C-alpha cells in the first residue's frame, strides 16, 4: 500500500513537471487513479471481512 501511494505521488509530480500532457490525458489519468483506488478499497474490504 505504501508503494502504491508513493507511485501516485511520484506520478502526480511527474505530471506537474511535464506540461505537454493534454487536459483529456490528465482527466483520463485521474479517472484511472480513481478506479484503481476504488478497486483497492473493495479488495481490502473483502480481505478484512
């Protein structure tokens, strides 16, 4: 989980540095991150239950 959060932080830092990304690409990446976090939360709820 720590590696996942570090990946998100470094990924967002990389996006801030690189301004070539289009707005739709940023939107796609943020929605992908949202879906990944949603899947991870469901996964952890299944483990803990």
